[in-house]
C-alpha cells in the first residue's frame, strides 16, 4: 500500500464489515468490505443523532463499543488536501464546532498504531458519510480507470483513490458532495474473542 502524505486522524468508528450478496458483487467486490460509512453499515452504537454519531471521541471508547458488539475498531485518516476539502465543507454547512470530525481535524494528530487496510472514497453530507460503493462506482472505476479494489473492498493506492474521487465528483448520478480519499486503519481490539478477526 503506497502513501507518502502525513495523515491526520479524523475520527474513530466501531463498525461491522459490509456483507455483499453474491448477485451484487459481479466479480468486482469481495464478499465483505471494510468501511467507515454509516450509509453501508450500522455503526455501534446506533444513534438517533446522525450529526454526531457514529464517531467516537477516542480509541478507548471505540474499542469498548467494538468489543461489546463483536465488530471492528477503525479510524478514518486524511491527507492534508483532503483535510482542507472536508473543513471547507464544514464551513459551508453550519455550526461545525460540535461535530467530532471537525474537532479532530482542527486539532491535528496522527492515528495511533494500527493496520492500514486501504482507502475508501467518501463524501460528507449533513454530518453523514456516503461511500463511493453506495453508488456502485466500482464498475465505473474498472471500466474508466482500470482500478480494482483489494480483498477488503478498499483501494491500495492514494493516487487511485483520488482518481476515483474525481470520477465520482464528475458523475451526475452521485450525491452532490465533494468526494475525498480516506485512509482506513484497523485498531486491534484488546480482549476480543479473536483479536485479529472480530465476530462480525
């Protein structure tokens, strides 16, 4: 996996893998996909406050939620150009200081140690994150750019993820958001039944 930028921690989620029916994969996606998008999976805890959930304020609370539900503790991390885009989106959206992503990105730190899984292309809208896979763009990525996903449904290369983000921005069928490349890191959950592979 290739990336050279200094990534900034955006936030933590506790999330299951997205399980994809065989008829929807068409050879372009694996059976399960790692994601930080609550458009694809129900992150833990489920909340009636989508403007601030499912983001955890620190890794300890993400670990606790992941351990209790048997899911994965993941962080979303952004390179400087993508950080600037997301902060600009916050600036045009409304009062931003209460949102966990805003607080993290305006007080930049690196993610704690973990296993980089790959890049997900996401778009921010009214507190939620869309995923490029919500829009079935994996086929366009293959046909237009020759880009395929890895064994977890993510992109291994930052430049490829940025190319997919540009493609998504130009697609009139996607949500009207700025699509950005986000590095997904998995953080091992202490005390999980099988620490490298939670039950979901």
